[in-house]
C-alpha cells in the first residue's frame, strides 16, 4: 500500500505539482503533465514518498537534480545562442549582482593576476596586459536573468576554449571553476567551457569593462542563465572535482542552461 497521503500535512498538492513541473526539462515536463500530474507521479519520478513538508522539499530537490542531468545530456556544444544587431543592444545595460552597485568590488589593474590551476600544463599567473594581448572576438547576445528579465549586450574577449588550449588544459576534465574578487564562485561543465561563444570578456560595448560590468574580466556564457556568468574573475581551475558555487550551494540548479 502506498504511504503517500492524499493531503500531506503542510503541503498544497497543486502548488507542489506546479513547482515540480517548472523544474523539469521540457520533454519530462510534457510526459509528466500528459500523464495526469499527481503526487503519485511526482513520487515515482523523484523516488520520494511525499508525506509531509520536508519530504515534499526533498522531492523538489531531486527533480531539480533530474533537470540538471537532462539539460547536460541535451546540451549541444556546437549550437550557437542567438545573436543580434547593434540596434538591439540594451542601453544602459542593467547592473546585476546580489549586492548594491556601490558595493561592487574594485580591482587594481596594476596588481591584478589571473590565477590558473588544476588540470592544466601551464599554471602561470596572467597579467591584464597579457590577457588583453590574446586574440579577441565580439558577440552581441542576450543575458537572461533567473529573476525573469533579460538584456542584450555587446561583449568582446577571448574564447575560453582558446585560452584552455594555450594553458594545456585537460579537456577530459568534468568542470571549470571560477573564483571572483568579492568571494563569488561558480563552476561549469567542460562542454560549456569549450562552447564557441563562451568568452573571457574584457570589453562591454567596445569599452574596457567598467566596475559595474565586472572589471577586469567577466566570463560570458550566452547558453547559461546570468548567475552562471561570473564577474571580477580572479582565478580559474580545471578539475574533476565538483566545487559548487555561491548560488548552487544554496539550491540553484547547477547546469542552468538558458
């Protein structure tokens, strides 16, 4: 006999099912809804008996993990995100951060050193002038925020895959992790790191990145939600160990494709 109750204490079944559907990748969502979404179907997908509020949260967490795995499996490393004409650029481009703009970190350009570690052959530190001397490309792509807004920006910098090649990164590794000046961090999968539009960004709208936009370096990934695009980047590591990230450690989806 199932231990799932019709009305688990502290749980609104309709809201729970609605939240679970939002967390699912499109193919799973369609099957879930087509099959008559219910607490039983949710329990089957998540492997959790939903008997109270905490077990409902556990089910949503497992659905979130399912979403991450499905997005990673469906990700096409050669499919480009849409690009736009200059006329579509959002001006002024909004500041985004988990702190007010006047609390954004200030990085001294003369003292800046980009640290490279992990599974790479060349672990030297890079000065800003050395980074600026790398070949650069420009893209006009959309930044999509997890909060529901989006904006189009013009970004110039070096493809991350080119930099990984130069430092002799082991591209069989699972992750690339970034640490930022204010203590922020995030990690991405290697296929995203090697995507042709993933970029070590040094300019916004043809100007050197301002403090507002992440000076001295932002990592721009138009295939990811905005919070996966770190600013004020100070360090990178290529690794097989999952190192998490600021928002990921608080329950946000790790893959977070846009």
